[in-house]
């Protein structure tokens, strides 16, 4: 038996400095607090609803995919067996189906060879950042507030990020332009912009078509790449879907990061990156950026699970590579949820009461999230009190600001709840907000 008392402890300061970054604790904390308060209604996680998931679907999707290989492509049983059971192609095995789906759903027309299938979109971010950022002066511009997955990945790779405040329509092209020029004057090299143009996590904001066009112009003017993350674009509540940046891209400035977590099955952990940019080596050899990303992938995850890809591939085959149409039921569900959430907030906090409290929220036209500005500090301590005393969870917005901010803001996600749970959850949230606002008013003279 090992004598644990004699085992040396590792000093945290001798480990990578990212381990002390609060950003890396954010996701783990939310999972932990949800587990600690299982009876609380949770507006915290941005995960998809489970109402349509059936375990039998997994076997059906696998069969659809193997049928596609055998009957559609003429593969032998031995070829299919090797395809499913062995390591497989580093860049992925369902790239052709993804390319067809992107063409049908998003009017993104790229060769299948420009797609790298990844283990979730998080790996797509890591591969892309590692490839593009070559030196300490290279800087990633991010819309602020920003999804912690990208800022956390950058932190792991020692890549500098520069937050650029968004406006009411999301990422602001003029603010990115000004930030890029400031960085250059300071001796930095602005390398790329990360944006979620549709129903962003955490803010729920969306870019106008004009803003998308302008951002592409800014990227061309400043010789920047754009990392477009688009997990929520299907889920339009009001108006019509807007074109992705990649579908508008004429200069191959955009790397399109995608995921099947929200539109298909989060447990499959299948994402992808469209990297159709040309790379020229010192010897003049030309390749696609996707090929360069696959070199990095070969030294990290080696490849993405062939079984997971087969499950997603079967789903794509079943819907004829028209995933937007296949998500009609999910779109209706999320639309009803967000509409209910906005309606219940209005019911509990009509305009006169909102003014008295100093309370406000935005009204996203789709997606999973909205942000509430509150008259008190919405931190971890407040969240735990909310869960314990009022039975409702939410997400502190301060985790999404890399240089401070958001202390009096909270994010609500309505994706994983039923309409009845949202109604009850907002009732509990209203009681918490009223209680906390009263305490803040007493303490701060409001």
C-alpha cells in the first residue's frame, strides 16, 4: 500500500498558470452547484432539451449510416467494419455529409477536404488557435462578454486575448477596427476575431446583415481572420435566419466553427471546423489550412470517434443532409421557451416596477439566452443564496468578462426547461430579485 503521508505534494505555482485562472473554474462550478441543489429550477446550463431523445435512436442512426456506406457507396462489409472499429482518418469520416449539410442549410459551399471533424467544437477552437497564433505578440480579439470556452482555450495556450465591448446588436465592427489599430500601435499583432454572430452565448445578441458585411470589410482592411462560432443559428424566434459570415465570405477570411451538440446530440461530442484557407510553405508547396490542423489533431486526440461520427452521420443521412428542417420541432420548442421567459419577466416586473428596481433585460430574437441587469452584485455568493433560499439557479455574468465587468448582470438560459418550469422558475427568481434588491437598497441607500 502506498504511504500517502510520505507522497510529495505538487505546488500549484509550479503548474501551468492557467490553473489559477477563474475562467477555468466557471464550467466546473456550474456543474457542481447544479448537483448540490438538485431540487432547484435551473436557468444555468445552455444544454439542449432532452424531450426528443430516445436511446433507440442511436442504433437506428448507426444502421442508417452503415446502409449509406454499403448501399449508397457500395462498400463491402469488411470495409464498413474497419471503418467503424479502427482509428480512421484524422480529418474525419463524415466530412462529405457535413459539406452537403452546410450547403443545404447555410449556403456554405466548400470542398469536403476543407472540413476537419473534431471532438466537440471545443477541440475545433484549440486546433485553430494553436495553428494561427505563432508568437507572443499575436492577439485574439473577442467580443465582450465572451463565451468562456474560447477565452479558456486561449489561456491554456498562452494566447493573449483582447476584449472588445459589444453593442445591442452584438459584435461591433467599428469597435473591432479601432481595437486592431490600437494593438498595432502598441506593437501587438491582431491575428483574428472570435464572434458568435447569432444569439450569442452569453448575451443572446445577433449581428445585423449590415454589421456582418462591415466586419468582413474590417477583416480585409486589417488583414484579420474571423473565427465564426455558430451553434445557435437555427433557433430563430422572430424574423428570419440571417446569413452566416462564412456564406458571405469571398476572400476566405472566415473559419467556420460548428457543432452538432445543439442541433443533434451533445453526447456524441462531434464538432467541426471549415478551414478552406490556402497555406503556402517555404518550398512553395500549397495545402489547405484543414490539412495543417489535422497535423495538430494527430498529436492530440488522433481522430474523432468513428462511432460518434457514424451516429451523427446516420442522422444526417436520414434527414437528407437538411438539418435545419429536421430541427423544426426543436426550433418550435426553443421559440416557445424564450417567448415564455420574456413574457413571465414582463408579468412579474412590469415597466413601473422595473424602473423602481433598476432592473432591465434584453429581448433576443432567438437562441437560448438572455441577460438581466440587476440592482445588486450577482456573484457566486448570491447564486448560492438564490439556490438555497429560493430554489432557482442562474449564471453570474462576471465569468464572461476577461478584464472585469458584469458584476450586476446574470444570464438566464431557457433551453433545458419546460414551459411550466419556466413559469415557476421566474416566479422564484422574482422573489429572489425582490429580496436581494431590498437588501441592496438598505445597504447602499438605493
